[in-house]
C-alpha cells in the first residue's frame, strides 16, 4: 500500500455527506489534508493506552502529535506497551514512543516531552487543538481537567468563548473494562462533575496493618505507611525510585514470612504502593480506537460525537453504551458561578472588598483576586499590580456597564477561576 493509499478510507469518510454528520460539516475531498495536517494533538501518557493512541492517531492521518510522559520503560511494560523493546528498558517512554511512530508511519511528526504535566505552563497547552488522556491516575486527570477549565474566557453575558475551549478526550481501562469521556470545558460535564463514578481507593485500617495482617497487601502497606516513616524519617518516599520500592518489598517480604502470608512479590509491591490498575492489551486497543474516532469527530464534525461518556465491558460478553451525564451546577471546577449584588455607586476597590468577604468565594479560595471581564482586565495582582491601582477608585458601573455582567475572578490560591455574576442595583 502506498503512502497516499493509506488514507483512502479516511478520505472517503470526510468527502461525503450523510444524515449523521455534525453541525457545520461540509464534505470536501481536501478536508483531510486541511484538518488533519493543521490540527495539533497532545497525548498525555505513553503507557499501554498511550502507545495505542499514538499509533491510532498517526494511522488516522494526524501529522502533528505531541506526547508527554515522565516515566522510563520498565521490563514489566513490554507485554502490553508494544512500541517498546527489551533494548529500550531504562529509556524515557515519550522519547522512544515518538521515535517508533515517526519511524513506522511515513509523514508523522510526533514530538516527545519528558517530564511532569505540572511542569508545563498554560502557554504550552494552548498550542493544541485537542488533548487526549491515556492516564492511569485520578489525580492526573483532575489536574488536566482543572487546567483546561482555567483556560476558559467568558463574554459579557457569561457565555464561554469558543476560541478558549480546549476539548479533552479521556480514555481509561481496567482489566476488561474501559471508558471514553469527551469533555468540552464549560459546556459539557467536566471530569470533576462525575467523580462519583470512580470508587474510592481501598484503604486498610492501621490497626489491621500493625496487629493482624491477613494478606500480602497488608504487609506491603505496613512497610510503606508505618515502617518507612519510622525507620527512615528523613527520607521522603518516592514510588518512582527503584531503591525505595526495593526497600518496601524486602520489609514486606520479611513481615509476610513472619506471619505465614504468601504472595508478596516485587511486582505486587509496585501495584499496591502505586495503585497500579491492571491492564489488558485488547482493552487498551478498543479504548484507544474509540478515543481516536472521537478526536476525528471533534476536529472535522464528520459525525455527531459521543453523548459524553462511552463505557465498555468485555468480560462475559462485549457491551458498550453511550451515556449523557449532566453538569453539576455545584462543581468546584466548572460550576463556579457566584451571584452577587453590588451598589451602583460601588468602586472597584469596594467591589474587591465585598468579593473577598463573600462566604462562597472564601470557600473557593478567593482572598487576593485578580479580576477580568471578557478580554478586559480590571485588576491584576503580582508584577502588574501597579498598573491597575489607578482603577481602584473607578465605579463598577463605568467599568462594567450600568447593568453589571460576569466577572472572571482568579486567585493564586484557587485551583481554577471563578465566574461571578454581578448585578448592579440601588442597594446599600
């Protein structure tokens, strides 16, 4: 098959109309080159799911793909992370995965980033049109969710500016089960809105760990949570440090032998300490394919997208269902709309005092706010604060209009911006 022939099915999909196309779709023979070549996709995670995502995206015609991952390749990864070979053990996952895809898929331009997602600033993430998550931790998902929500800007009516909306496609797998979430920040339920879908992590009572261990996991957690702080109080435990993990494994093994408990292995120790989710290669492949299809829908509108959450189970039988969840109006990340009445004669300085005194805003971490309305900054903290002090005496009616509007309030102590609906009225 020639290079151009590789995309014949995708070109067929994008060059014909249909009853199920998305809003604004215009069938065009050149649409693939225009859309796929222009869009820049970020894949977060280069593990089992991430490898499948990179392969599927590249083989679907996406050219400009970036991948970020902080981990290095371990021997235990090789059974399901097919882009890696034994000679790659110890190398950064992102670097090796990007190189393998570039080598195998002609025309692909996959750029690796080795490091933590928290170490990248907003300007980095603004370079992308879609972010695809191949993560195995709730905390990382929550961080990315809060990050894209923090990038939102709103017009004077409080509506999200479409140009600031960065869609997320979140894939996840556990054994023979998987999910695909499509998140349009500020428009559809964010990850935090449906956090209740995920069961709480298993926690063992400390008294059980210390006095009556009954399983290998009890012995491992005892070494991790009790022995390490007691015997190495000056060393902060790092689950990604092999020497630290080896120490926990050895201590857990001794305790298991003392109580006659089998099953403590190094791999099991990693699984308990790092809360590693069991992975099945076929589940990763199915979830990654569904994620890639949703990305194609997002950038081209060639078909109506997911309702917002696809679930898959492949145990006794194959089952898939598309579910439409609703936004949580009290969501601490995307549902942050606080209504407040201000006197029509109120100045910016007085308004800021009322904002910081508002109980709801205090709960959300607003103590030293920076305030904007649409694309207009009303007051900024930090190095730019001196430029805005002269505005403190201006009336809010002059800055916002006589009827008020929606402010975006930021604070370095708050995890995400808060929208404040201000009504200017004849109140004291």
